C-alpha cells in the first residue's frame, strides 16, 4: 500500500490526498511530528518537508513531483492533460496556486488564529488533551503577534497577503463562472491544487479533515464569509463531494494516521 508522510493541516498534503482519492488509490497516512519526526523523515528521504509519498522502496517528495509520478505509475484517470495547450495551462495554474494560495493562505490563517482564541484552540487535532487545548487558547494575542514578527508575518505582510488572496479568489470565481473545471471538461491537477491549497482559507464543509465538526465550513474572516467568493467555495466543496474520500472513524483498524516513530 502507498504511504503518505504528511501533516493533517498541510495544504500541500491535502493536495496529494485529493490526487490519490481521485485516482482511487489506497494509501496509509503517516503523521509526521513537527521537529523530531522531521529528523526521521530527513534520514529516510534527504529532506524534512511534507508531503512525501512512499511507493514500495521509492520515496517521492514535493506535491508536484508526486502528481507527475502518479500519472506515470498509475495512468488511469490522468491528472495532467496530454493536449499541449491544456497541459501548459494546467501546470501554470498549479504552479501559481502553490506559490500564491499555498504560501499566503498560511499568513491569512495566522492572522485569524492570532485574533481568535477559540479558533486556534479548535484547530488542534481532536485527540489533543484538554489541558493542552486550554494552554493554547490562553496564549495572549500579543504573544502570537510577536511570534509572527519572528517568522516574517508582520501586520503589513499579512495585510498584503489577504489583499492578494482576495484578488485570487475573485479571479477563480470568474474563471469558474461558466465552466465546471479550470482546464477542459474534466478535473485536472490544476483543480485539485487550487481546491486542496484553499483549505486554510475555508475548511471543507464535510468530514475530510481531523478537525472538530464545528469548524467545517469556517475559515478566515473576510474570505470564508464573503458572499463574492461563495461560488468558488461551493465549487470547491462540490469537487470534494465528488472525489475526496471522507474520513473513516479511527475505531476501524488502519484508517487513522500513524505517527512517525523515531528509532
């Protein structure tokens, strides 16, 4: 069985989960613990970032390379069109989504959680002990903003990211106004990239992520609740309903993510 080394709330991991589900490929999720788990991942693959797909003895890193590998190794239900013009457009949109929605979405979510204590508490995995949830909830907003400065998430940077995302969502809404997909008449890597990378802007309205039910359909204020972008998120959730496999209760053997172990 394929194995996906991932973070549950990584947009790039979600992008790959969408690709795997679309192709109908069975896989096991392995949750990488930030820090120590990434050291083990580096030992296995030579890099610390997720997602990483393991197929037999082969490790494939980077979501774009994983998509290309899947099309080569498992050609049914192709992700990248063969037509040269559609192929170029698909790859261009995917690259744009990676660099714009993927990166700026993190900054927008940081802004939301730094202002809303209940929101950041709810973002913790459902298995998180209550005492830790309380500690996270009670971290002062000013402390989070200070930490944001440390990673370059200054107020000006965050405001700029949110402004860019508004333009991105407007563009996507216009592109999808009279078309079911971004490229051609069937879903491609472009669609799954945009859909998966947008989860931090507004969580899917369904049981697809290990998050409390109360967070489904919720997201960054000004983006998730803006009526102008509602058609995009309706399209995104329809894509999920068609192709994304919902979570199965963890009481069934083998369905819950397995945390990576350190030797």
